[in-house]
């Protein structure tokens, strides 16, 4: 059964301390030492996980990814939020809520 994850653009995702991100031979990898998980990541997934450091809000991550790939943030909002929700459901990241972001209004709007 999947638990429901509610995210706000002001939430601060943080990688699990046992999660290791790695680059090798042009590929991106994720390894979780406690859960014995090993995955190959695409460039976008890797960039998002790198930004999940507990200091960047979801809005900050969204803007950084949009800027890097030259797309409007609104166009990728759903994909980024769904990916972060999946990471949260699988305990790869923890979401800390309701902190002030570096941008947007008090409701977390772009």
C-alpha cells in the first residue's frame, strides 16, 4: 500500500544520510547502504537528488532544474513533485516542512 505524500513548494527535502550519489564513467549512481539499493540515475534525477540537501526548498530545486534545462518551471512542476514524492515514499529523502523559501510568496507560489 502506498502512503500519500503531501508536498509544499516551501518544503525542504534532505537525502537520507546513508544515501551515496556517485559518478563513474559518465553514469550517475545511487547507493543506499542500509537498504541495499543500487540504481542508475538519469541526469535530471541525479541533479534533483544533489539539490536535496536540506537547504533547498522544492521551489529552489524546481527553479534550478528549470534553469539548467532551459524550460519553464511550470512545465516541469508536476514531474519534479512526483519524483520527490516517490523519493519520500521510498525513504530516500526526508521532507521537512513549512520553511521560508528563497523565492515565491508565503503560500509557496512561483
